[in-house]
């Protein structure tokens, strides 16, 4: 009952997954996330602390997770940009020992769109090793949806740097500007 109340108030989000875990709960209130990561223990009370924190792995990880939450909060804008806003969909994450996929949009038109989300202050560069990881995730999702066509989209803060991976393999690109 308490989880339902937290969900109704917008503090947490229950979302379906495909894979070994049927659903997960995620803290979705951005201020609460920020508080627990940076303010709770009072360790970052120095005036210049935030400027120092911007370059740490802790902050980089937090910004990436916060961006993923922002993407789920703007699912309608993502679907609009993908051109599927009029199609019945079931949106979830894929979570298993084999792979973790940020967003899977299972569509009633016998297709699945896999969205990979990346926070970056500059256009995001897909390297060969990054593409290999993405391709592995796509293969795992394709095995789950054997009879559906698979599409791949990148959702980034500042777009993609143009290289052979972004040009040849990314079918659709969505940026933070598409949310607003």
C-alpha cells in the first residue's frame, strides 16, 4: 500500500521489464535523487563543491541516470519524434543477466523500437566498443521478439557525433530539444 501511495505521488515509478525480473521500482523524484546522492550526509557543503563534483564519476553517473528518468517522463515526445504516437505501444526496460536495455517500445504494428539513452555535454560519440555492446543488447532483444521487426534509436542530450556507427546503424536520433 505504501508503494502505491509513493507511486501516485510521483516519488517512485513502477515499470515493466522484459527478461528475468517482471518489474522494477525506480525513484523518480529528481530532487530526492539529488538529495540522497549529494546533500544527505553534508559532505558537499563547501561553496565550491559543486564545481568540483561536475568532473567526478559520481556526478557523471548521476547525470546519466537522471537523463534516463527524464526520457521516461517524456515518453510521449519520444513516440511523437519516432512517428509512432498513434500506435498502441507497451514501453518497458529489458533487464536480464545477458543485457540491460534502457527503453524497449513494443509496438502493435509488429515492430519494436530499442532506445539507448546517453547523457553527454557534447554530441555523443559511438565508438566501436560501444557499438559492439549495443549490438549485443539488440541481439538479446531480437531473440525475445523473434517475429517483430527491430528498430534502433539513440536518445541523447546533444545529438550524435557523425561517424560510421551513427550514420550506418542508428535509424533514428532524438535529442533533448525534442522534449520541449
